[in-house]
């Protein structure tokens, strides 16, 4: 029974192997589809410095103004700890009580779903009764991805931006112009303005006026609150028409605030202007920013959760400072048809400098460091792949098998990007490091398979039989070798904590790339090894086929089949058919002619020249490698005989 099952499994595998060698177009199309899918997935992968890392901690912050640390601990911290201590997944709870402030830190286990933990925490907070003077508890969570991606500086260059009025103007321009211009950019989640002076309306009530009019400050505040409202009044139905009723009474100017009636004393109205003054002012300043010695406003740009930091920063820079006119993507054509004038649209920085005398500049950009770090890792991987191919050629000494094995590196990498995109893994120094680490192992399986096929060819098999037998003999060994390497890296995916979040992407990248290389070695390499290739004569078109004669022959044949009156009636159609057919034949002939000339140039001139140059450039390395391998081949039997005769020193 076991022999029958084994025979059936072997027959199935042999059938799959014969399909690989007998259906090269189908196999090529499958791998081409995987490569295209991987290429587009590569373009959609977000670029970050490190993998997304989230810490399972929450901080409940509660302000208790005017309270001493002991009162904060007894009245706020302890009730919060008792209510929050029963949340599921909580590993540790700690608290800090300061004057007027309570911080309760909740540490959860790494496998806790933080969205569920946040919801449970909010539900528990609703059940806690705190003193009336205490503020509503705030839930804080540290997330490195919430740091600003870019920081811009907005500074005035003339006297209009000096003093408090200038800083208020600078802040107003930042909020009304810069912020509104940057928020619609794709990938921008929020734009925050810091620095400058934030405008507010200040009402200064004089104590003497209150005493003289016998009015309380509470009455003034209440009247201002009652007057400055927009209230929904419901709906009014008239026939089939329904009207929405609203009461619009918000203040729109300082004069309206000053004319607000606070109280009526007989026929005399006491207004706000009678009790004090109303003027533009600013909120209390908590931050001061300067750029090159000038007072400035800081603009922070935050990205969306799945946005590409490098692409986002590039779009922001293009909005601030557009690329030069040579870039067609950001230039607009002006004038009539055929006009060659190109007008460069002004950037936001240029508009502000010309219209307001304000300098807008980028002072911090995280994408620069991220792009340079990722590019360095990517270049290292490329150089490693090229060196691996060079070493292969020095040992194989043949171009064709070297090129076949070299194909496994880019194909395996491109196929890897599709699962990475599906699994939500970004391009960072860890995932790219995993790909760079796996490049040296990607060719191992292909080398074993191709070497087995070459051995079968030396034993007298034809190309197809050698590809079938060579792949069949080593496929289990290749699969076992690849799975052994995968077993080393797969535990990284299941590590918890910061280490798991940091190195999980590296392990996944290595595992997926090794699986892709195994598929390439067992399916693509045998198909390529079983092909003899195409000569230049197969690719050069016959000059006689380039002449536009087919359309004329077909039209003349149709005319002969038609009666005279039919040919006259269909003359316009036949004329159009002839014109379009000749045009298509001319274009096709031109393309085929140019392609044939390129193939002839490559096969007759360029390929022999490159082969000669390549052979002379690598002549010295090939001689050195041959001498090294010859020396090792002569020394190895002596070392083996010595080791077999002296087991004691070898084991020691």
C-alpha cells in the first residue's frame, strides 16, 4: 500500500515537472504575472525608518487645580486606581501625584488589543466620581508614528511683523493661508500651528465702573454668553415646503460686543462699553520660536496612518517649492495650439514672499534621514546581489548558467513584495535588511538544481530529459534545505515585546523571499534550462514582409468579387480601408524594421564586442580562481588522509 502511494505521488510530481518543461509559455506567464504584481506592490509599500511600534501603555491624566499632592492622591488617584485595576490584560498599574495633577499609568501585556483596552478604560472612567473641581480625565497614549513628519518655519522680513501686532498677523497668515494650502495634500492628516500670538478678543472690565453701576462681573459674563449664540429653532412647514429656522446672533465685530446691553436701569441701558473696553489681544504665550534670529511661527505636519513618509514629504515640498520648469508633471502649457512656452506655477513660498514679505522654509524633515537610510540598505542589497553573481561566474565560468541563476535574485525579490504588501509590512531598514540578508541564500536552491541538470547533460541526457531528471533528483533536498533556513528565522515573527515588533519584519522578509526562491528554483529554473534559446535569424524579420502590399491585395480581391455597381457604391469604404490599412502596415513595418536592425546590431557587433571586453576584464580573476581551486583540489585529499589517520587531534 505504501509503495502504491509512493508511486502515485512520484507520478504526480513527474507530471508537474513535465508540464514545466513542455509548457514554457504558461510557466513564463505565471511568473510574469507574479513579477508585475510584485512590482506594483513595491510601489504601494509605505517607506518608514523602523517597523510600526506601539507600546501597550495608557496614561490617565487628571488635573485638580489648586490641590496639594496629598489631596490629589486621596481624592483622585486612589479612586482611579481602584476602578481601573480590574481591566482585562492589565499587567501593572502605577501612579504619580503632583500638585494639581494626577497621572495613572496602565501597562498591558503585549498581546492585548489596545483599541479594546482603551474602550474598557473609558467605560471604567465613566463610573468614577471625582471632586467637582477636578477636570475630566484625559487618556494619553505614546505612539512614535504620531510625531510630526515635517516642520516648517514662517518668519516675517519687514517691520509689519514686529511687535505683538506683527506676531498676531504672522499667526493669522499661518492659519488662514498656509494651513489651508497644506491640509488638502494627499497623505496629510493634520497641520498644527505653534508659536506666534494666537488672537483672541479681550474684554477688560474696570472695577470702579462695576462699583459705580452696582453690576457684578457674573452678570456681565452671563449676558455675553447669552448674546453670543447661534440657536437652532426647529422647522416650519408651509404646504409642501419645509423651512429650517435658526437664530443667528454670534458676534462679528468688536462694536457689537461693546454695544451689548448688560442691564437696564429704568430708561438707561448699561452696556459693556460703559464698564470697560473691548480690544483685540492674544492668548497667553507658552512657546517662542525663532528662525535665523527672527520671530517665527512653527508649522508641524502630521501624516495619515498608512501614508508614505518619503512620498508625503516630496508632495509637500512640491507645493512649497515646485520643481524646475523642465519637469513636465508640474508645468502647464500656455498660449495657443503648438505654443512651446511653459509657465511655472508659483509655489506657496514664492507667493508668500511676493505678497506678504514672509519667508516659508523647511526646518526639519524626517523623510531625508529615512530615505537615506533606506537607500543605503537598498544599495547594499544591490551590490551584494551583483557580487554574488560575479562570484558565481568566477566558479561556473559560463555565461548562460550564470544568467539563469542570476535571474532568481530579482524575480524572488519582486515576488516577495506582494505578500509584504498584503501583510501590511512597510519598507524599512529591518525589512530591507532581511531582504539583503537573504540575497546570498536566494541563489542556493537555483545553483543546486542547475548543477544537477548540468550533471545529467554530461551523462548524455537531452535538454528536456536532463531538466526533468535533474530537478526530480534534488527537489526534496532543496526543499529540506530551504525549510531548514526558514526554521531559523520564523521564530522571530512570534517574539513578543519591542524585540518582536522590531525584528518581526526582518524574519518575515527572509522567510517569504526564501519561499519565493524555492518556487523559482523548482519551476522557473528547469524551464529556462530546458530551452535552447533563439538565434538572431529567428528574430530578424524578412524584408519582403515589411512592404505594405497585403492591404492592396485584400482590397483588390474584394473588388473582383463585387459587381460594378457594388464597387462604385462601396468606393468610399474601400478607399478608407485602403488608407488605414496602408498606414497600419507602414507603422508595423517600421517597428519591425527598427527592431530587426537593433537585433542585427546586437548580434553582429555589440554582443561580440562585449564578450571580448568581458573576457579580457575577467581574465585575471578567472586565472586566480582557477589557480585557487586547483590548489585546493590538490591539497584537499592530503588533508582528508591526514585527518583520517589522526582522529585524536581533529576531535580535540
